[in-house]
C-alpha cells in the first residue's frame, strides 16, 4: 500500500523545499520544522503543510525574529512538579 499522493516522505519533502534531508530531519528533531505524521518508523509530510510552513518563514528583514514554537507542555514543569 502506498501513501496518498498529497503526502511525501522526508526525501520528497526535502526536495520539495529545496533543503537537505538531514537538515529537515534536524528541524523535525528540534520541533522547528513543518508538521509531520509518524506511523511506526514511517514519517510523512502533507504537501499543503510544507507549503504553509515555508510561507510562514517570509521575513521583511534579517532583523525580524520568528515567533518561537508553542510547546504543549513545559519541560520545566516536570522538574518543578
């Protein structure tokens, strides 16, 4: 069974975004990359999500900083209790 045509794997996503596969993997690891779906070991990206994530990176100058991602849980809460 193959994934629907509006989904791609990491290599296809990297090619679509003109990024290296390893850079996209690092973005996924840090939570700074585009949304993805993981089923077992398989990672898939929706082309619409890739395009939306890429478009959100548009800046007017190099001094503009992106908004940091919102985490569902604060890692410090686990330490503080």
